[in-house]
């Protein structure tokens, strides 16, 4: 037997295994459950953790090449630790309802893979793993523990390593040192001191991992530390250790893993054996994991066929991609054939190949179509050379290729192909399917084609699974089809030798382009049925799908930007930065690089000895914005000036300099790209350039907005929802007092201040209103007393009193928050008012900080996501409303809760009336929606 060739037959009770893989089955169940989107088997049983477990086992066998392998589980009952400490794990919440039926299924999956499923009453999985690991190590074997559980890190040695299968990360002594600050043999002492709130291990109050590591490093071990606790200089720390010495010893007993469990199954029985293909295939098919069937057959054999429906949420396709059926279309007759077939079938996948990622300047090189899974064609339209099967191959120097060679490949003239394709792509009776189809729609619109109707697989995937995974075609193909498509790099190269697609030989272009259309069609057939099955049709059909053509239109229009204003602003920022730099150097007493965190830290904390300095792991001083803001708040001038310099530097580099480079030379306008699938809450993102992060409240931000201007004879209109998130909170949390305030048109922050602080609205101190505003908006984001205290510059106790008073006045808000957190803990997601699912990571995490972050997200996501859905509804409705009103006003930009329009000067007032009417009726809430609107020559004037 060798390390790379595991045995698959026979008993090995008399042999010493060389590589033993021990899988922490219980730990993996929870991680897979929270990492994967909800999935159900054909009978409706939740199976996302089971699916993740099966794919992990397949991958582990391949990657780790074990001689011996077993999966270890916890039992339902209590462990021996409860005998001497009854409160051990007493407060752990019950598992999510959807996870409970998967525990037994995962044990069934283990046996289907012909792997031992090991558990022992009275002992935890970690104890069994520890026992088997030490046995294997004693026999001279290498051990891989598949887990990320910190409790198992005490087992790491030269021969025992851990492997985090979810992050594909090996955990050895170096990683343990990084986490605990000590070597693996000292981990038990660290845990005994720090305790574990999740498992109810008491530890020593006030001692965290970092302090524990310092103490153990100084005193050597726990016993020595407790014996010499009286020597510790810090009074509180000394008292805590003396008073809680017995708790530390109890905690050590709780965290120490047993390595002598009286296990029933000997290590020799774990020898790796091939599964019975019929048994494994039957299990996989019965739960709808058809994406694994071909992989199992390829790996383990088996000719068994199963006619089993797909698990909802898993997505698979049995038809193997056959490139032999892809056709290179080089004449009109064949193109007409494909068009005719698409018209007959009623659905066609479409993809364009171009010379650039910029849809507004890219040259159209070709179009690919697919009408059924397994077929596809590529229609070259702009290749400069590279005939299929024997054309030019320019190797590593594409610059030498002729751009207008007499040997250029045969292809249909671009104008003629557009003429033939246009009726199909605009045919209301043929569904056009694409992956990130917005890009193709913009490219084709420049050739006079308005693609409709359409479906987008990227958007379908996002509506179904949120940001639980990426939505690029390659990732979706691997996830749902178990297929790795040809990469762009494979056909065009990378780096300096990368060629544009018009230089790709046609045989390579055919395989790549036609495959894209084929894979897109396959993904569509998998994902579209899930929309109805998972009750997401309303979100997809009324929000995200109809928004695609709206965004394509907006991106195509762009917004006019005055390059001269940007240039003047850049020069002004540069002068002010230079003056600030000179002032800062004078304050420091010497010149230094303001952009160097290292040099700045040395000036602030070594030379000037300012308080509050903290060092990173590398020994450098921390100089982030939070550090500088804290110092500035204490009255130190140099940090305040440096913050001012940093703000100007960011504005100059990110906006005034960068925006000028984004002005399209053909249109004189900037064309941002909106992302529909990047933000968990459903909000849109803006890229290349990002127009959503231009500061709103600062004077410099307003100056940048003056560069966004209307065309001659036109005006810009800014329409902005007023306090939409607070209005949504009042609606969903059913807060009568807030509802009444909004219905009466009251100043909501003044109204809150009056109720919380007991002061009349008339003549109210602006600072009191500011405090109420901070609470109003902070509550939406689950703000803590600590956070509010920092924001307002008040004592934490006072901030806590403010928040408590707020909850007493608006008790429904606390109920809403509790309900949101409970729903997220149970389901792993929350819902917006319109049914969008927003997955909440970390809501059930053992780590308190990650869990708190998840709870805050659960409170805020339905509100922020609901606001995003409302403005999407408005964006979809506004263009048609303007057309119906006979107006030429066009929607250009969306920035959070604001929409920007360009209107002929003589119809701007009428346009505002239509826009506000649509926006204010985009949702019917128990409070009025209000849209404020303004008109101006620039964005700054209109806002």
C-alpha cells in the first residue's frame, strides 16, 4: 500500500494505516446547513446539509487519498462531562427545524459511501476523534481531522493535522499558534482560562484568549499560573485568578479531550473500501442529487438508471455537453435555419462575443445561439483572421497579426446578420435567454436591436440563492451541472500575450462561444422551475427580471459630465492637499510620507506620544480612520488635519481624476454599470465608475456633483424618497405612534425627540433633535448602546437610557427586532415586504461577535431590502408612465433612494409631477411614501 494508492479491499486489523482521515460529521452538518441555500428532496424533506455532505465526501476521497477513513458523530444524550458539571452545554439552542431530519440522512449517506459511521453514547465526537487520532499516531500513521472546530486544535502534532473542507484550508501548528497565541500542546490551558460561552465552559471571568496566551507564555502552564497567581501585578487579574482557580481547573477538565475512550470499532476496520455503486446511486437518486450521478458512475462504476426528480434547489442536468454538435454558421442559409428553429421552439439562448468588457465601446465579434441542451451554433461576424481548422495561429505575439488579411475567415457580413437576427431577437413570441443578458442587450442596442422578451440565468440564480454563492456562468455550471466550461483564458490567453476575441481562430471560438449559449440554456431549464417551486415568482417576475431592460436603457444613456469642472476640482484638491501636507509636516516637526501608515504611526505614537496607540501583529502602529477620529475627538490637531488630507486625497483619486477617464469619447457621457446580483439585501451596486459613494453631505461631494450636468436645452431632475426606511419600519413593525407622525406630516426626528426626552417640539434644541435622529436610524441597524455613545459622544450609560426610553415609547420595534432574529435563526433568511429572501450568515454562529453581526443584519435586512424593492418598482414603472404622459424625459441614474432624470427644459415641471406620482405609489403602506424632487442644471443644483 502507498500513500497515493489507498487499498479498497480486505481487512487491515493487522496493519498500521499510513493515512487516516477522521471526519467530524457533527461539525460539518451545521456548517453545510448554513453555507448552502435551502434545498428539498422530491418528497419535500430538507436536504441542503445532506447534499453538501455528499459532495464533501466525494471530494475528500479524491483530495486526501486516505488508507483509512471514518465519519464520527455526536449522540443525542449527555456526555460524561455533564456528570461533574451539569451546566455543560446546557444553554445551547435546539438545532434549526429544517436541520433535524437531516441528521439521520447524513448517517445514511455515510453508510451509502461504505464508510464507518461512528458514535458512542456518553462521549462526544471530539473524544472519539481524539482517541482514534492518538491510536493512529502511535502506530506511525499520518492523521487528517476534517474539521475547523477549535476544540480539536489541541490534537495537532507533526503527524496530526486538521483540514477545513469548507475553506479548503489546512490547520497545522502555525495556524493554531495564530489563533490561540500558543502551540497546540498549550491550547487546553488557554481554553481553561478563556472559557467558552457557547458550551457553557466557565473559564476565569475577564480573561480572554489574548490575555490567557500572555499568562501561559509567562508562567508556562495552568498549574504554575494558578500556584503563582499572587505574583501577578494587575490587581483585578490577580484577584480573578485566585478567586476562580477551581473554575479554571473544572474548565480544563471540560475542554480536555479524552484519548482513551473505550471505542467499539477498531481503527483497522476503517480501511477504505469502494462503495457499492447500486447502493450509493440509489441513495443519491432518491434524494434528487442527480448532479452527482455521473460523478459517482465515473468514479465507482455502475450502470443503474434512475428516473428520479431533481432536488429543488440543487439543480442538475443529465445530458452531457457534446461539442461535436456545435455548428459554425458562415452562410445565410444556415443562419436562417437556426432562426427558424428558434422561432418554432419558442426559446433560444443568446450570447455575444466582443472585443471588450465595456458594452458601450466593445466591437461585436459574433453571436451564439442554442435552442436545446446539447446543441449550439456560433455566427462569426468580426473575426480579423483565424479560419477554423487550419487558420492563422498568432501564438504569443498577436500584435503581428494582420488586421485586414485577404485570408480573413469566411463570415456573414455584420449588417446582413443583424438584419436577419433582429426579427428573432425582438419577436414577442420567442423567449431570449442569457447569462448577464444586460451586457448583450446594450451591445445589440447599439446595432438597433431591442431584445425582448428575456430571462436571465444570473438574475434567476440571485433571486433563488441570494449571495450564498456567486452567479457567474462558470460557477453556476460547476455548482449545478457538475461541468467546468472552457475559460476565456483558454482561448484568449492572459497578461501581455492576451488577444481580443476577434483574433481567436474560429474552431476555438466555436467551442467557447457555442458552449456558453448551450450551458446558459441548460441552467435556465434548471433554475426557472425553481422560481415557482420556491415561491419566488413575484420577486423575479415583478422586480428583478423587468428591471434588466430598464437598467440596460439607463446604462446606454449615461449622464453628461463636464471634464473641465473635474479638472478644476482636481487642481483645487491638489493645492489644498499640498497646503495641508505642509501644515502637517510643521506640526510633526519633520517631513514624512502622509500616505505611509508606518511613518505616520511613528510620528503619532513614538515621537508625539499620543495616547491610545495599538500595534498590529507585525509590530506596526494602527493608523486607520477609527484611530485618527478618536485622536481628533480628543482635540489633537495633527490627526484631524490628516483626516482632512485623506478625504481630499480619496475624492481626487476616486472621483475627480478617475471620472474624467470614464467619459465616453463618443457620447461625452459617463456610463456606469449596475450590478443586480452583488448585494445581499437586493440593492443595486454601481461600478466602472461607482456613482453611489460620492459623499452627499460634504461640501466637496456637492462640488463633484456640479460636474454632472444636463445637455443644452435640458434640466436634471433629482427625485429622492424621504426617510423611506423609517417609514417601512413604522409599517412592518406596526408602530402606531410612528404611523400617526408620518400621516400628520410631522418632523419625525423632532417627534421622537419630544417623546424620548420630554421636550416640546417648538423651540427644540437642534442637538436634541440630532440625538433622536441618531437613535431613529441607529435602531434600524441594530445599534448598541456602545455604538450610539460613540456616535453622539456621550456616556454609554446615557446612550443605554436613551435606547430604553425609545423602546418604551415604541414597544412594537423591540417586538419586531426579536421576531426578525428568531425567524432568521429558524430559517437562515429573512423576507422583505415583497417576498425577497435575504440569507443571514452567522445568525447561529458559535462566535458571539459573528452571531451579533448576523442578528443586526436580520433586523436591518427586511427594511433595507424592502426599500430597495420599492425603488425597483418605481424604476420599472416610471419610464412607461413618462411615455404615456407624452414626455421625453429619460431616467439616467439610481443612487440608493434617489433617481436622476434628464428632461427637456420645457417639460421638467410636468415630468416631476409624473415621477413623484409613480414613486409615491410604488408601494401601498400604512404610512405615506414621500418623494422630494428638485430641478437644476447640475446634479448638485437638483438635489
